């Protein structure tokens, strides 16, 4: 009976030593994956900051361009209005003043046509209200920039948050493995029958840790 008890005790210690080694390896795996996730989260934050800078630059430069066009549009309105006023003055002008006013009117209209054709895109001019749609032009120019470079920071920051959550969960798994190691270490050194209860507790925490790693890797 003693020999059988000794053999069972030896096998139990061997099993506990194996489980300690297994939990140690799984702890290293969890720590490695947590470190990778934290590093990837940092990279995603950097990409998000770069996209934010690109967005601010795009909005600033395109706003400058759009308001330059708007300034040209206001000059176009001014010359058009001056031409209209001169045309009204021509209706009551003397024979001597008429050609002078007509020449000035023609010059103003010519400048207005030149401004409309070269200095601002007429597609942003609302034909019904006659208002130049500055915000619409800015949004269109920013959308054009989005096809050429990354100016959308939100997905990067969302990814960073997800990766950081993944890293935190994996770090939490280390707590379960630490408890499992404590149970296995006590069970290995104990002679009392309570060691089997400790071994079962260690197996439970080990299973929880392994399943948690699989869940985190598949879901996050």
C-alpha cells in the first residue's frame, strides 16, 4: 500500500510540475500578446494623430483657397453691380457722357466675366439665391484630399481603444494564471488529501485563463 501511495504521490507531483510549467508558458504567451496589443495600440494612436494633422492641414489650406474664390466672387458682384448702375445712368446720360459711361460699363462687365471664368468655380454659385457656397466648396476639396491621403483619424483611435482593451484583458488573464500557479505550488508540496482540492482549483483557473485568451484573440 505504501508503494502504491508513493507511486501515486510521485505521479501527482509530476502532474503538478507539468501544470506549473504549462501555466508558466501560458502566462508568457498572454504577456507577449498583451505587449503586442499595447504596441499596436500605440502605433494606431500615432496614425490617428498623423491623420488629424492631415485633416487640419487640408481644412486650413482648402478654406484659404475657398475664401480666395469667395473674395473673387465678391469682386465679380461688385463689377456686375457697377455695370448695372452705369447702364441705368446711360438711360438719362447726355450725348457726350453716353460713350464714356458705355465704355466704363463694358470694362466692368468684362472684368466680371473674367473673374467668373478664371478666379472662382461657378459650380458653387447657387443660381437661385446668387450665393457663393463656400462651405460646400471646402467640403468638396477636403473630400478630394481624402482620396489621396489619410485624413480620417476616427478609425485609428477606435482601433487603438480596441487594442488597449485587448491588452488590459490579457493582463487580467495573468491574474488567473498567478492564482493557478499558487494552487499548483501548494498542492505539489502538500501531503494532505486537501492537495487534490487545490489541484482542482488550479485546473479551474488554468482553464479560465486559457479560454479567456482564446476569447480575447477571437473577439478583439
